[in-house]
C-alpha cells in the first residue's frame, strides 16, 4: 500500500494511493484513526483493514486532483544519518565512520511534495541530499538486526536539505539541517510488504533537469536494519518516527565550483518503487517572522 496524507476541504486527511486515484480512509473505513501516526500505531490489523477498505471503496479521487502533504506531518522524531554512502564519503574527503553518524532534524522542517524549499535570508549555501527514509510502525527498543524489518512500517523519499555554512560552524549538525522547509518528505509511505528488500533501489536526484545523483541503496554503509538495531540500543523508537538514511555522491557542495540551490530551481528525487518527491526553490518569503 501507498499511505498518504492529503488536503481536502481545508483539512488534512489520510488515504491510500491506488493507481492514479486516492481512497479517503475517513470515508472508506471510518472506524480507523484519521491521522497517519495514529494509524501506524494501531498496528498491522489497522493496515489490513485499510487495505480491505481500498478494495471495496465506492469513492475515489484522481491523484492529480488532490494536494499531497508530507505523509507524517510532524514526526515524533526525525533522525538522519551522515556519511552513509562510500561514494559520498570519497567526495567529501572524510573517513569512513565506524558507527553511524546520527543527527536530528527538527520536525518543524518537514514539508510535503510540491511545497517550496526556502533559501533563507541568513545564507545562500543551501544544498540538496536525496535520501531513502523509513518510518517506524511499532514502539520498540533493543531490536536485533534480524527482526528490524518487523518494526518498519514503510519507506519514503526524503530530501535532507542542508545549509552548509551553518552545518560546519559547530561539531553538531542540527542547526545546519533543521531550517523551516528543509525536510521534504513523501510523496507517500510505501508499506514494507510492497517494497520487499529496500537495499537495492535506484536513487536519482535532478536539479532543474540536471541529473546530480545516481546511486543505489545497496551502497549504504549502515543499512536500514542496522540503523534500527543501533538506534534502538539507546532509545525507544515510536510509530511515526522518520529515519533518513544518508545521501550518495553528487551533492552541490562537492562540485567544483559548488552548485548550491538558487530560487527558481526544482529538486526532483526519485527512488525506485517509492515514487517521486519534487519541490521548487524560492527565496524565503518576507512574512516568515513570527513574534
């Protein structure tokens, strides 16, 4: 299944993308939770109920007629991994890490497909990072690698947008990784049963039609299951947590000269079997101050 969050009547709703249409779960299965994190927390039985409702749904809306939002509007945790592809390590000149390099992206950075990425007033060194993300579906701790797949609800496309000069100012990366609009996620969550093996998916990123990244998730140094084992050693993972697994080579900062994003660009990220995440780039609007 492809689980999505979309906007209808000025409100967020959850649904299932079925071909070129969306089934609104609040209509097709009104007994189910009406928010994505709550749906995932309801477990496999709820997802089976959703799948059954899609088959019998009497009403469908063309996918082109809805506005998709991020599938998880405000993840309980949004974690990301740095330096997790060998080719990206090579282009940055860093050493291969012995353990995953984990950092936080603040959940307020999350936006959905089609939303704008802002070039902030404080920097023009904004970069893209096409990434495979996975979403936790079960509250868990101390998960061994061989059972890690059981706690993953599904997979999505992510863009770990990064303000490079702010990233390198201090040893921790959170300030460079968490600006508003710098966490595009979507276009939906493809459930684990539909994805199967997640470590052999082609990942490509285009900027304004120019192919910048072309790799495969089999190149991950620490794969999804290893990351679940590692992270859950320290803390509880919860339904709706998003883990973005790192980016391959081809980021703008590594080009000579660097090619940062500029207003007017469009970033398109495609991961085999998971869909396309596309976002336009604009200058930060003047009305973003909130005091």
